[in-house]
């Protein structure tokens, strides 16, 4: 996402179409955010319909997050120089078509390809929407209000996605969780023509295509390695080859970024100790959060027998907790400092993740899942509201855009790696449980095996939170609050 380097000066008249434009931009923003969660509720039925294996099912979530996160920084550069409105329109039409491709999928591979295509166009839409708000609202107070709407949609998108996924899956078909984007995106594109004005940054149009290719393919190789481990085990040579290739490609990405004149990611942005610690904590926290959500979905629908809508509503305490904590926690940033608030939030989220280890095979929403959701939601809400204050304070104005985009990038990449790794651990635990079980395999045995796998996945999610907490404590030194640049909104939750 890019900084508002060419916003209008206070002496120039305000854009009369700015509020209708915000409505259009908000619709596009909500669509991109909720699409990361809407597929979660639909996934059990999509998996059964398309005969997707347990090892591969996480690609429905991971393919979107990988393409989104891997291309987001490049998308921010394209938005600046090609034209913010033009790229916004391209993103909307492309997202509509990609949603149709995923919705008509006849097998798992086609679904994953469509989801990846959605993520690629989301990587254009998200920074375009954020930049358009920055350049459309030139009055400081109005801009703060506009970014407040943007932040609220970021927080509410997850809850809306879960409920919408439940309604569409239960009363229509899981494919409508994808089809529904098409009319929304096309309507937003038509509405943007008369309301959104064009703008672009001045300067040399140079794009770091090699960097984008290296980071995206490297992440794909890593996730594929985790998936292969779920299929063939950690002793497989192919598993370690894929993981090694992924690591080599990511190392090559770092080398390229250090030498190119127009890097996708200027290394000094992440090598700052406080900023780097915040980005690492964001990646690990998102990995744990998205992984937990994946397995809670299966626990609610497979073990507890919830229908999709019921499962979506069961997630509401988690989403409400995040929104409430982010809203009420904002004033505390100035009083306690972002580091203390981030650490406290993750400690609470860690307690919630560990609480989930107590789940039982056929019961446990009220005594286990509900309090765990509340704790995790409240903790993550506090963490995410304090995160930008560490990641973006004291940064050079020319780097604000790329640093802002890095927050969303780490969240999406974490959302890709977390489910992949936790699903691998789940498959390994389930296979070991069933292989070690003596006697006849009754219906109750697989349910107990699922719980065994869920518990290991929940422990792994808790470990991710613990590592994020360690990154905050050991790497971040700033305790005091420093104002974030005025045009920087709250980030994805």
C-alpha cells in the first residue's frame, strides 16, 4: 500500500464526489477482506463435493493468501504509477472473473487456481483502495473519518465473511460463496466510473518483477513442502527438496532486494530492530490465528455437527472480541506504549489458544470453544491496534507506503503458511493415532483421532503466538507511544 505523496494541498477545493467514492471503495474493501474468511465455513462441503484430500484442503485458504501477500508490495507500486482508479477498476473486473473461475471449479486444482487468481487481483484492489482514500480526502479530519470507516470494515470483514459463508452454504450452495463476488465487483466498477477520480504518482516507472517472482515462488515452494509432508511424511526426500528450494528462493529475494535500484522491499525498512520485530510478530500471529480458525471450522461442523450458518454464528464472539478490543484499546496505546500493549494482547491470545487443547470429541463449545474465542479475539484485537504504532513510527515519509503494505503482507503470508503447517501436523497426528489404534475402527475412533489432530494443531497455534510474544519482548525496544503518520489507517484484523 502506498503513501499519499501527492495529496491535494489545503487551499484546493474538496472533491465533491469524495463521499460517494468512499462508498464504492468501502464495498470493494469489504469484499476483499471477507473473501479471506468466507471460504472457511464452505470448505468442509467444498472438500466433500470436489473430493479434495485432507492434505490439500488448506490450499483453498492458502492459495488466496499466498497470491495476495506475495504480490501486494508489487501491487502498491503498480497502483502508484499506472493510475489508482485504473488499477482499482482492473482489480474489480479481474476479481469478478476470478470468482467465477473458482465458483465453477470441477476439481480441487481448479478451485485453488481460481482462489490464487482472486488473491492476485486482491493485491491490486487493496492498495488501490487505500491510496484512493488518501488522495481523495485532503482535509485532515475527513481523512481520519474515512480511514476510520476503512479500519472498521477491515475488522468487520472477517465476521461478515463467516456469517455470509454460513448463509450461502446452508441455503444455496458453497459455490455461491464465490459467485456472490461477481455482481458486487461489477456493480462497484460501474459505480466507480463517475465517482472515483484518477491520480498517479510522478517518477520513474520501474517495477521489481524479479523480486516479486522470487518471493511468491519461494513461498509457494515452502507451502507445497508442508503439504507434501502431510502426504508422504517428513522423511520424504521430496518434502525436504521443496522446503530447500523455497528457502533458496527467499534468500535469493533478499539478495536481489539489496542490489536493485527499485526494490520491492527496501531492506532498511525491515532491518530496523523495532520495525522488524513488529513485522515478525505480525507474521507469526497471523499464522497462528488463521490456522486456529481453519481447525475450529472443522471441529464445529464435523465433530459438533453444526450446520454452516450455525458454525458461522459460533465464530461471532471471536470477531466481536477483536472489534471491541481494537476499539477500546486504541486510547491505551498512548498511555501504556505499543510494546506493552502488543505483549499483553498476545499473552491473552496465547491463553485462549491453550484453552482450546481441552476440546472433547462431541461436546465443548460452551466450556471450551466460547471462552477460548473470547480470550483469543480480545488479545488479537489489542495486538493489531497497537501494531502500526511500532511498525510505522519514526519512518521516513518515502518509506511509509511500503512499510504500511508490509503489515498486510505479513498478515497474508502468515495466513498462508499457518494453515499449511498446522494442517501438516494435524494429518501426521491423525495418521499416527489411527495406525496405533488396536481393534475394530468404530465411528467414534475417527472422531477421537480428529480431536487428537486438532489438539496438536491448537498447540502449534499457541507456539506461534508464543514466538510472536518472544519477538516483541526480545526485539522491540521502544516502549513509548509515537504518533503514526496521519494518513496511515488501522490495519487488517
